[in-house]
């Protein structure tokens, strides 16, 4: 990278010129750290620190030791904070690395913009290679959005543990080792996986990515460098290729990640995105039910205000009793996870990936989640067996649910319970099992005192060409509640996707009779009739 670019003024030379002053020892420190120019800010000493007040009164001589320019006009532009920040904000991401090579001050100012978003695909050496961790220690404070990407593949699959002598399968009970035991002279280090025999078997039979995923101290050290982290993204795709009913290295990595988030000083973390996550992944991310959880584990996750989940579909209607039992267990885990974060959430987005699934907002009303009263159960005990408790989001303002199936009563109950805080809701590609959308949105009439909300309701469907006879579920978007607007809450302009009805009624000044006649003449024209009767739409009548 250095050989392909023209020679730039060396930071070491500029610092050596200043070394004749009383800060000679400090300049030597900066000179030795000049090799860090490509990775992050260089620690400034009094010789290289220039305050805003001193630059206005002094000449530009000291500035030129940090900025490779002698043009006073450019220096005035660069020293203006608004101009400088606007320039860096509009600079392309691929140009920032080369921009940082110009001089020390360019490197320092551009580092927050270059390392604001960081994506890591987890590998065995991600958090253990010394060079990587040294670089992260220099740029970690700039990271505000961190994406942890670990797909399911053949390397993350874990086979059964087989005893070499007997050929029998060994059971592995995992307990995270949060701290590395110190080395005591004359004593052996405690085994990482419980016993020496199990540790040796895992080292011989499991891939290196498993041992890296269970290295909890490495995760803690990595997340401790990102002290200004605000948004954590977790991406675990490829679950359809993973072995069913068995843990993978991805699950162990999620355990280590959760423990690291709970122990690192991430006081600004407020947004969590699981895009996508497999059904069992929430079990390992649950702060209270997961491995290595403590009494204070939920404190860090209580900071989450915005949550986005895209989960693999759960076949809860499977004919196999084993699959059905596991699906119900996954739904219970999902319900418990949302309950843990429900008190602080203001925004929630949830989507089922693949087939439609039940609404995670009202699993307490799902028939599959209700307890089955057995005939042999005593009558006095039947009333004590209950299903999951209803969810209540006390701060919920924006909600979006996609690709789900539910009853109209579930939607109406959710709107009624959250009527005092909910500002906008969106049900996209949601299919109703029972009832209709008028019944589902009936609480809006009670809240606003009229049915004016029906005029703002939008139904959106995909139109491939001009018209399509395919059946697709409408997208229902709730308007801003009149009660919220009266109370002065934050208003959000609803999205306005283009719809076929809007296309037909382009003219805003046309009367309803003119609009209806134009629509009828368009659909009743002979040209359109011949087109709809063609081979493309044989079933259209």
C-alpha cells in the first residue's frame, strides 16, 4: 500500500524537528508510534497538541508540522470545525484510508468516520491474534456500530464426542470459563472443559473455531475496547444447513458474546439487531436463562431501546412429536426473551424468515402455547396450570411485524393495551386466521372517537406489471393516534408507498364521481379486456 502511493511528508521527520524543544522525550514517543498511522489516532504529546485558542493567535508554523500544507486559506478551512466535519462526513468510505496517509492530523480527524462501522466475520484468530487486538485497541473507541457475522457452515458443525476406548458417545456439560486461571509454579492449570479427559477429547475432535468460540476472556477484551458502542448487530445465516437438535460453534460463540457484552463497559449500547438469528440462538443470548448468567446479567440488556429480530421460521405445526415439542420450547424461549427486554423497548421490528409464524407479541393467546389439561389431572389442579403471561411493552412507540399469522382479536388486544404509548404500528404480510381487519383495528374507533382512521388506512400489494390476480395479504399501517397528537407526543410521518389506487387517482382535484368514472372506463375498455383475457392472465374474469 505504501509503494503504490507517492511519498508523503514523514511524520517522524516533522516530529524530529520539534525535538529540539524541551519536549524531546515526548517527541521520541510519538516517533516510535508513527507506525500506528494506518490503524488509528496517534497519542499526542504537548509538542504535537494544538489547542483551538493557540492556533488563532500563533502562526501556522506548528500546524504545518501536523497538516501537510502551507496554504493559509486551506488551513483556515481545515481548522474550522463545521467545514472540517462536513468534508469528512461527505467523503466516500473507500477514500478515507488514503486520506489518512497524508499527515498526522488528517489521520486523527478521519479515524472516527472510517471506523464508525466495523464488521467482523468470526474465525479462530479473530479475537486472539495479537496484531488484530493491537489494532482494535487503537480504533475501538471510534466504533459505534459493530456487526458480528458468523454463518453456519461445515466448519461450525460439531460431531458427537466419541470415547476412543469404548466407542461410546460422551456427554459434554459446558460451563463458560470467564477468567483464565493464573499459572502457579509447580501446579497444573485447571482444565478448560471441566476434566482433563474431556478437554483432551475436545481438542482432538472439535475444530479450532469451537475453541475460539469458547474463549470468553478474548471476547471480553475485544468488547472492552469498543467503549462507545451504540448498535450491536448479530448475523448468523445458513441455519438451514446446520444439523438439527445439536449445538454448533455458533451457539457457543453467542454465549461468549453475551457474557462479553454484560461485562464490558458498554454504557451507550441502546440498539440490538439479530438479522438473522436461528430459533435456539435466543436461548444463548438470554441474560437470565443462558450459560454463565449472573444476578446482574440483565442490567446491560435493560439499556436496549430498539430491537430488530429476523428469525428463522419455527414449524410449530409439525406432525412429529419431537419437532413439535422443540418448536414449542423455542416459542417459549422467544416469549421469555421479549419479556426480559420489554420494559425498555421503544421500537420493535420482528419478521419470520421463511414460512409464516405466530405473532411473538401475543404468544399467550396462541392455541399451541396453552396448557393441555390431562384427564388424569385432579380437577383442583387444572385451574393452576397456566400458559405464558401476556407481554406488556410499557414504552412501546413504534412496532412492525412481518410475515406472521394471527387472529384479529390478537391485534385488537395489542392495540388496546398499548394505546397510551403506541404512535405507529405496521402489520406487513400478516394473514388473519379468524376475523377481518375491520375487527382487528376496531380499537382505533374507540380511541379516536370516530372512524376517520379508515380513510388513512393503506392497503399495499405487489403489482408485478399492471394488474395481477394473485392473492396477497394487504399491508396495514396504523395512523398516528389522535390521542397521542393531542398529548403532544413525537409525531412520525407514516410511510407512503405507491399503491395501485393512488395511480388510478392521480389528479387531486378530481371529484369522486370523476375518479370512479375514470377507473371504470379504464377497466372497462376493450383494449384492457383483450389484454386480461390473454395467456398471461387466463383466470382473470
